[in-house]
C-alpha cells in the first residue's frame, strides 16, 4: 500500500500560510494604530482620523503624542484585533503624562485594512462628572470602553447643566435680601449693611454680594464684589456689611447677591437625583431629537 507522502508537508504548508496571514493581520492592525496617531497630530498626513477611527469625533477630544510604544503582544479574538500601547506626551499645562491604551480594530469588508472600532484609555471622565455620577448611583466601570464612556459623559454633562441652571434660579429666588441700607462716611466713601434670608430647604454656601454705585445722572461709577456669607441654613437670617474705598460721594447704589460656581455645584449635589431620573432625562432628549430629525427629513 502506497503511503501519502505529501500529507505532512502539505499540513505544514497550510499551517505556515495561516501563521503568515495572522502575522500580516497583526502588522496591518499595528500600522493602523500608528497611522491614527499620525493623522491625529499632523493635519498634513495622507490619511484622516475618520478613515482610521470612524467614530472618533464622538469622543470629543484632541490627541497629543510625543512617543508611542506599541506592544508586540497583539491579540486576535474572532475578527477583532486588540492592540495595546503606551502614549507619552506633554499636556497643555506642561505636565508629562503616559497613558496606557488599547485599540480594538476590525477589518474593512472591502479593503481588508483594519480600522479602529473602539478604544480604551483615551477618554477620561472629569472629576466633577465622576462625583455627579456617584451621587446618581451610576457605576462607571474601570474597563468601560471609550465610545461608551464618552457617550455617558456627554449625557452626564447635559443633565448636570440643566440641573445647575435650575439650581441657580432656585438660589437667586430662594436666598434674598430682606433689607439693606447704605450711607457715606465723612470722607465720602460708601458703606452699608444688608440682611439676607435663606428660603430654600437646603444649606447654601459661598454667597457673594455685588454693589454698584452711580452718580446723580445714573452713570455707573464703579462696582464692588465681596463675601456676603460663607454658609446659611434653611430659614436662617444673616447680616453682612460692605464698604468701598475707591469711590467718593456716589448718589445711588444697587445691591444684589451672586453665587459662586462651587455654591451651585454643592446645591446640585445636595439634591436627591437618581440614576432613574438621569435615564429618563436622556430618553426624553433622545426622543425629542428623533422627532426633530424626522421633521427635517
């Protein structure tokens, strides 16, 4: 009986072809990541960022890179190539940073070239939004990919902005000046006092005053700002004084309260918003956008 002497060599050949194809795929994926950083940092580069990372714009960020170190341990899982790298750069504040990144790439069905379908490590949730998410009871997983994280952060910011505007209105209408008066010293410098009351149901911190002075014709002479109250409890009344030394003998004055960004932020965080409230907000906004898009179409 004649033996199949070709069987073992053919098996080896098929195996070598498979290894070569896999190696080529990995090099292809690696080249796409390198090209992405070149396109993101050099407007004259032959390829655009969108060619290499079609959904990159939804991340809403800029890329900076001084040194890119790509790991040779490129992993293939089904059709997805996972390329890990370390990006070293100096940020806009002059601080040297190193980010550990992972890119997930898929082959283009027409060209076979790999493009970035998602990534991990490019998007960093801001500390403010991280705290806000925590108060809502949202779990931001450490392994969340960039597209999902950017989407979450976008809607967190939209929700926070709406609540911050509501908080500002609440503070402006809820913490009010009950009475105030002013006069001038013998040298003509103005001074005065005011009583404020907190009609909200929340503790309010960081209240400022703004006083404007006018001449007898109503022309603005100057304005001063200062600290009115560090902290006031719900229902509490508080007295503060003000004094201005760089205006002499004004004829009229106007006094109002203002609230620092930290005051508004604290007021928002003190509210009992939940993740269900957040998801409801997102759903309504998306439904409204879909309705508006259908009108345009």
